[in-house]
C-alpha cells in the first residue's frame, strides 16, 4: 500500500511537469528576482524543492555552480539547466522564457519613466527596502552553497583561500574558479586512487 501511494505521488509530480506549469513556476520566480541571479537559489529552493518536489537541494546547488561557470546570466543559465532536467528541451525553453519574461515586461514598461520615478521619495524608499531583502536572499544563497560545498578541511581551505585572494588581493574570479576546479579534480582523483590502493 505505501508503495502504491508513493507511485501515485510520483505520477502526480510527473504530470505537473508540463511546459505551461514550468513556465508559470519560473515566471513567478522571475517576478521576485530582484537583485540578480544570486538570489535565485532560495527562491527555487522554496518553489521546486519544498513545494513541488521537482528537484533536490543538491541538484539545485549543482545547477547553480554550473550556471555561474558558463557565460551568460546566472538566473537564465540555472533555469535552463533545471528546465532541461524537468522536461528536456521543452522544459529548458519554458524555464528560460518564464524567468526572463517579467524582467522584459518591467523594462519595457518603466524604461521611459524611470528617470522621473527615481526622484520620488516613495520610490527611493522602495529600492532601499528591496536592497535589504536582496542582501538577505544573497546570504541565504551563500549559506545553502556553503552547507553543500564546504564539507571537509580541504574544501574549507579552498574556500578560505579563494575568499582571501579575492577580497584582499583582488585576484580575478576567473583565475579563482579555474584554480579551484583543478584543485577539486586533483583532490578527488587522489582520494579515488588512494581508495583503490587500499
């Protein structure tokens, strides 16, 4: 009986993975995506992991890392990866279209009046409040990535070194990402070889 219930739940989840539902979900995330792609992780965590059960936290962290590693907008890149996982090419198109539609509509609507709007005290107050919200969302994204990525002394050492080189010595992020990737590959290869020898 529990197996049948689990199968029914999985079937229901799969039925919800339609082009239109994926588009609506990412459109909703796109409307709240103030502050750039860095705030997408907690939003997708809420929508895809907690509510819809379409993905796991580990998968989102992996897609987030991939989205940062390839050229383009982080939010769009990540949405394409997630959409492809859900419904292959159709899912990727639905997710990417959904995530960019709110931004496109907002730009079209306010582009002409933005220079006038920013002088109003109310609008300044809104942006001030949004800024605080964005800081919190970025913190939540960093926290989520930290919990999934920094799992031992080696990963902590890489994170500490990357932070130090970036914050105090202004080393290029490109160099840090490539170096961290090489170190990660080397360390995992060393661990695998060490396990085989034993």
